[in-house]
């Protein structure tokens, strides 16, 4: 939606295995200003499965090597479903461990096209995210789908989609820092708080920490 038409979009997996296409940069204009958007879909988990730790580690290593000019805004995309532990883990990895809480972070909640009022999702769930330690500068509740094509020639969610685009443009332009912050790891193991019962989490975070150490002290 932010990138615009005519740009090749990375593959997003919906299968049992996590998507292995970790990061890609795209140049675009928003409000007449030039931006580079970095897509990190599938860093460690798809909708239904988990990418192996070695693959996730390689994904993170490649991303950190690419983003040399710093970051001005983190756009954290969340599916409008029940809270999952991986949502907090990724938040801690990027916002706290890598960016040291110095880069503004906004939330974009997707998949809300069937809601009577999309913004109501945040009214109902925003406090729960904060309870889990996820704090955002601002948010946008949207749909990234136009829906099926109707006999009228319009798409089922055409109005919702166009409204969502407007929300995204405003979200980015209003919250993007004027000066980019260079990414520096701030202790991944300490910043990602482990919760009991998530046996796959320690192995993943250990793998991420090994990548950060090798990147910082190479």
C-alpha cells in the first residue's frame, strides 16, 4: 500500500513454514518526500509456523548489513487477531534490542475489513498490548485488501482500502523522525523477557544474540 503499484512485492508465506524472504528495500514517495521502506516480513514466524533459528539469524544479519543510513521510523504490522507471544518477541528484538528505543515506533493493525468500524479494534485491544509492554507512538487500524471485484466494477472493500491508504500516509509522515538513528544492539538477551511455557523462544533469541555479537564486534 505504501510502496504503490508497479513495484514487485516480496512473497508472504501462508503455509506451515515461516517465510524466508526477510528484508527488502523499496524507494517511494509519501507526501512529496522520498522514503526507503524496509520490509522484514517473516523474520521468525509466518501466520501458522516458525522459521528455523538459523534462517531467522541469517535474515537478521542481512537486514542489519543493509540498513546503513539509519532508521527514522519503525512500522510494526500486527494482524487483528488474538495476541501471540511472537508479537512481543519481535517488538523487543527490533524496538528495544536493535534500536534501543530511540526510533519512533507505530502500530498498523491489518485484516479489519469486516469490522463495522476499523478503529474500534484499538479501542478494544490497545490497553492489552500496553499491558504486555508494547507501547506505540501512534497507530492505524486498516485493511490491506480491496476485496473481491463486484459486478459494479468496484471492489468489496474499496472505500475501506482507500481510507486505509490515507491513514498510512498520515501515520508515516507525521511520526517519521527528521534525523535517522543508526541501529545499535542493546543486549538482546536482556531486553526480550522470556515467559514460561514458550520452549522455542530461548533458542531463537540465543541465535539472534549470536548474530548481534558477530555484527557488532566483527
